[in-house]
C-alpha cells in the first residue's frame, strides 16, 4: 500500500528511474553509495514535502534514506518520533545547536530585607463640577442629547425608565420632563422661559436694604412705611429677611427686602442680592465702612446689581459723611460726585430727613433700568424665607419674578411639592393671584423648602410628584458624593485625633433661613481641639423626639427664636442630663456655645516657670559608709514665685540650661516641705546632679493646661483660638 501511494505521488517512478542507472549490487561500494545517495536524496526531499497525515507507511519508504549500506537496501517502517530524531545534516539541513546545560543553584538564598513602604495614596482628587445645561419648553430629544453629551439612544432609554415613550428623536418634550431626564443623567439645569407672544408690562422695583449691623437699615424702612419693626426684633437687630411693599408719596410702589447685618447671616444677604433689582447700601455716618458693608458690596457686585448709597445718622454730632465717601471710593465704589454712576444720599431715619431724595434716587434708577416682566403664563418665583406654622403647616415667603401665581396650582419648590392652598400678601390678606415683584406667603406645600429655592408651576399632581422625587434623588446623590469626598481626604495622625473631642449639637429655629445661618455660625466655632458636629437641624419648637435623639448621641439642644419646650420635654431632658439652650439674639447664642466649647476642650499642656531660686551656698553631706557618695545641697533663696517639691527643676548657669530633672529633696529649717514661697530660704537636692556653683539659678517648672479662648471681633465675627 505504501508503494502504491508513493506511485501516486510520483515518488516511486523517480525511485525506479534512479535504480535503473545503478549497476548490479556487486559494483564497488563507493560508486554504488554515491549513486544511491543521489536517488535517496531526491526521495527524501519528496517525502519531506508530503503532509503529516500521510501516515507511518509513507515515512517508512523514506526510511531508505538512512537504511542504505554497502550491501544493499534495507526497508523498514519508522514512526514520526524516529523521523524527527534523524540526522538532518545528511540532507543538507542545518541542525539546532545544543546549548550547554547550566546547573541551577539549589541553595536557598535569604530574601532581601527592605523596609515596608506604604502605598502613597496622595491627596484626594477634587471631583469634577457638575455640568449645567440650559433647558427650555419644547426642546427636542436630539437637542437634549447634544447638550448633555449623551447619545440619542441612551437619552431615549432614560425616558422609557421614567415612563415616557418618544417615537422620533425630533419630538418635542416639556420642560419638566427635560429637567427630569437631565437629573437622571446627573446634570444640573437652568430653566429658560421665553417671552414671545406674552404680555410684558412695567413692574415695581425690588430693592434690598443691606449694610453693617446697627447702621439703621430697619429704622430706615420703618420711616418709609411708618411702622416700627425694629422694636419687635429681639435685641433690636434684624435676624430675618423681611419683604413688604411700600407706597411712596409720589404714588409709586417699591418692594423692599430687609436683610440682617450680623456676620452670621451672610447667606441671607446673598439671597437678598440674588433676587433684587437695586441694592441700597446703608452706611452710618459716625461709624464708616465696616466688614459687613464690604461684604454687602461684594454680594451686589457678584449679582451685577446697581447700588444706591444711603449715608444714615447724619444728624449725630460725630457724623462725617465726607469720610464715608472717601472710604467707599477707596474700596472701588465709583460715586456720582467723583465721576461715577453710584448715587449717594444723606439721610436720617430717626429725624426722617432726606427720605424724599432717597425715593427720587430709587425711582430714577428703576426708570433707567426699564424694569418689565411677563404678566401672563406660568409664574416664576423665588423663596426668600420658609417657616413651619403649627396650624397652617409649611409656609414659604416668596417674590414673584414673572408670570402670575394663582391659588390652586401645583408647584414644585426645590425638592418639595404641593398644591397652593392659599396665597397671602405680607399684610396677611388673602389674594387669588400674585403678580411680578409682589411678596407673598404661600401655604399648601407637603414639606418645608429651603430658602433660596425656585418655585416652578407644573401641570398635574403626577408631574409634581415625579419632579420632586427626581430632585430628591439628585440631592441625595450629591450628599453621598460629598461624604465620600470627605472620607477620601487625608486622615489626621492618631495623636491629633486623640486630642480632639466632638461636640454634637441639635439646632431648632423658627424659620429655615435662620436655621441655615445658625448652623453655619456654629460650624465656624470648630477648632483643632473641639469639633462642632451639627447632627440634626429643624424648624419649629423643641419636641420629645429631639430629646431622644440628643440622648442617643449625647448632643446639646440649641433653640433659636423658638418657644420654651413643654414641661414634660424639659423634665425628660433634665433626667437625661441634656442641656437645652434657648436664645433670641445671635450674639448671646454664640457666646454661650463658645463657653461650652471652652469647657469641653481638653486644652494643651504648657510648661511655665512657677518660681526661681538663687544658689547662695553649697553644703556637702557624706554618707555613713565609705561606698556611699557625698550629697551636695544647694542653699537657695526664692526670688520669684514658689518652689514645689514634686515639680521638675531646671538649672541655669550664665543664662544657659545646664541640667533639667526632678527634685530629690526640698527642706526648710531641716524639715521636708512641699512648697517654699518667695523670699524664704531652703535647701534643695536635685536627682542625679551634684555640680552646683554659687550664683546658679534654679527654676521650678510647672505643667499647666491652657484652654482655648473665645475671641469676638469688632465686626461681630467670633472664633475659637487655641
């Protein structure tokens, strides 16, 4: 069979042709071997080109290449392994070089000793800021995908997840649905409302009164509207954002916002500047420019709002309005008298002088700005303040920016939603609708919104629920991301952590804006020794649940502008040893919490010199045995403070420290004493030291615990200094 297959491959024919040229087998071996070698080489070359699947029979024929000798041809069958081990040099092929075998060293070598180097985590990277996109009513799906940086298919999947089905990528979406999709993607949105085809009419100006604390802002508003609000405020200072409409003698009306001037209410001033058209900067003529004055100027500049300067208290003997103008000009405020565009009016709120000039300046500024707003269509409003009423529930004080807010509409305010049950003006009178620049108070919300939230009118209850739930998910996601970022920050060393204690606090206040201001002010009191941890905040009176929470975490309850808790709550707090601190003035609250922080702080150990003694003479006492060393006693007189037996002593010679160690013995008139006061003489022995010289000074060192200090600046800002 093997020869038949070789014939098919024309190998047998070549082999037969080669054999015919060979003489008989009795020919000389040299000639026979050379002739047969040429035939064998041709056969081997043919066989090596055959595929591996031919089988061992075919390779057995090729065994003739190595099976030939002088006596003839010996045929055999060989396996592929034998063929692989055959000598390739006989056929002109280059064999692989045999490498010299290197014997492995089997001896176990000890591991290299190297110190452990912990992985350098480095500083936690700042997270990328959330992207904000502008959205509008009737935005197409492809436009939303382009602005969000996502594909159309992924945006369509998000729409399916929220329960909306879109057939075409050019189909328009409502602005509420666009916001919901953007929040699901993880984007912040800015709503744009078009005024095309809407009725646009002039509106009153919204004026915010800002300035330093106790410069007469509320007194000025009292003089404008002929009431006395400052007398009702605790401590005579404003601690809320008040909004009301003042009818001017000329017949025009202006909406005023009164912001607090204390340093703790910076966020309230920022909210007032964000919603206003004109800022009235009140500066006292006898006090000048103060820190909160500069802060109010920065808030107005950040909001790109024009300012009108009102120099108050010009009737006082120490008033100097020219000095105030120079101070304002040095801070970069371009006054009208100096070639700028900022109007300056000198007034007196108590004597009611200069109010007509202020009214004229405000109306002129409003006329130059040409204030107009859309009257019809859904309303846009801004929450100025929010509080919790016992009978009416959550109430939100807001100012309408554009459109008309009607009672009975569904609204979404921040993360909360509700159906407007009633709309009241700032006098408390019920009204059916609110027009632009009108301050109102709405009720009917399901939860208490945050001050600064926007009020969005939606079509149905379902859409309001969906939008509110999406905003809550987004805020919770942002809160968790912030917590993860805080945990990723480098951890302090164990020594610093052990020296720091925590002061948990629960804050309850009357309105939402005050809660934020008090919380921010308390957190600024944190120090390296005491960390102020605000575990819970809320609006309303102190309840039993607050006491239970304080007992669970060992917190102190702070109530600001709230009523005293019921007797049962007070008794439960006293039994649980929980402190309840009620205040109505922000000054007193910060001072009280500052004292509590100082009391709780562990303090830092400091070495102080308790006394000094001068060496007048040296005495030597020998031991009873010869092996005992002689003890030298320093005869000293205490020149300052007192010397204490258990304290550490420091020996000074020519102003340089020679020795520092414990005191072995302190005697006065041959009796062991604990303390030697100033002016008295004593004998002193230092442990492990005998080299005294007359004139040396021995200091008594005492370890004292230094507590932090509560520092209050002139501007009203407070801090804890360790």
